[in-house]
C-alpha cells in the first residue's frame, strides 16, 4: 500500500474533515472575523495536501482529479469577475457593492450582511484552494526528463 | 510637474536601450532602470507602498531572478580593477550611506506610523466609515473586497496566470506529435 503508516492514515482521516470544515468556516465568515477567501482557501487546500501526504498521490487524484480542480479554479475566477461585472450592470460602476447599497443591506455583524463581500470571499476561496491544490499536485506529478539532459551533455 | 517629464524621458531612453542593446545583462539592467523611474514617480505621487512594491519586484526581483536563472550570455570582467572605478563605487556607496542616515533620522518613532497620524489619510476613512459604507464588521475584508477590490482582482489574476503557467509547463502527459506516437 502506498502512503504512510496506519497511525498516520487513521489520524489524518479523522482530522481532514475538521480542517475542511474550519476552512469553510473561515471563508464564509470572512466579513465578520479575521480570515477571508485567501486564508480559508489555503486551509481548504491544506486538507487535501494532508490526504496526499498520508495516502499517496493516486488516492487524491481519484478523489479530486486534475481536470476537476482546474475547472474549480476557473469557476472561482469566473465568479469573482461576474460579481465585479454585476456591480457595473446593477450598481453603475465596476466592483460596486450593489447588494449592500440597493437590495440586501442586512444587519451588521450577522452572517448575511455586507452585500457582495461574502460572495467575493467564497469565489476567492474556491479559486485559491483549487489553484494551490493544483500547483502542489502538478509539482508532485512532475518528473524532470533526465534523458533529455543527458542528450544535451553528449 | 517638471520632475515627471524628466522621469518620463529617463524611462523612455531606458526602454529604447533595453530593446536595442545586444547584451542580455544590459537589457535587464535597463528594465530595472525603467522600474526605478516608475517607482520614483509613485513616490512623488505620494504612494509609497506601491513605490516599494515596484522597486522590489521590478528592480531587485527581476534582475536577481534573471541573473540567477539564465546561464548563457554571461559577462565576466577579467584583469585588474581600475582605480577610477573603485573610487567612484566607494563614493557612491558613501553618499547612499549618508542619505540612509538622513532617512532614518526623519522616520517617525516606532509604533506611530505616518498613516495613522495624518488627518486626511485614507486609512482614517476606512476606519471611521468602513462599517457604514460596506456593512462588513471585518474592516480588512471591507478594504480588500470593497474599497480596493481592483487590487484583489489583480492578485487573483496573478495567481490564475501563474497556475496556468505551472500546469502547462509541468504537465505529466506531454502532448506528443502524432508521428511520434505512431512510432
């Protein structure tokens, strides 16, 4: 079997859920408490990195393939751009907080408040987590082509 | 305004030299000079944070990275050092040292940054009106996703572009030409 010992596998299979939930919490409450899309996205990606370290690369690749991760990455970037363009369409200028100013003021300090800021946080969290996961996965897949180097030396 | 025209002239000359020169190292140093001129412009426009970013990325980062990674077109200086060159270098380093001492004398005391003391500073607006204007309790979130969302869009674009580059360059399955696959 690939990966580390049984102890590491058991512990990480318990902990991965907690890390993932904590990442989601950091992303969703980014407009209320310290955190936000960037920090939460990195926590989300680190839960997958833990799985990769404990169970091996193949397990993670079956769980979240490269193609799906790159689609999530593109989806995050697309959502962020859509929020910005919606601000231009509905609010008059690029990136204006149209939800807070017009449609959904919300209570300060409650979960649904601050208009587009939580939505932007979710988009950025999706983007950052998928892209960090992608870069670690591609770096772990990558094997330098040694034969090409030898040919150049000869 | 005259200083901006002088800097603009300097940047244009550096850009022309960077394109026209044959030596790679000279070209990179000219690009560094462009970045230096731009960072001076930012400094005169009272945006010191962007000036610092500009000088770190474009001058230091670019030159060091290109000098470290590209192994061809190396320039080695052989022979004895010229006396005049050594004197000029020592004088320039001494002048920069004196200027550094002057700069450190004018710095505010530790714990009292300029941006919190100035009355018209943008940070004062963020702190006093951030909750009313954006509704976000976390002022950092309100700054990076509402007041300065363009900046965040730029950061997201940088991340996206770098990930595209990494996945394209480091991909596992190389796209081989059809005739190679047939063999």
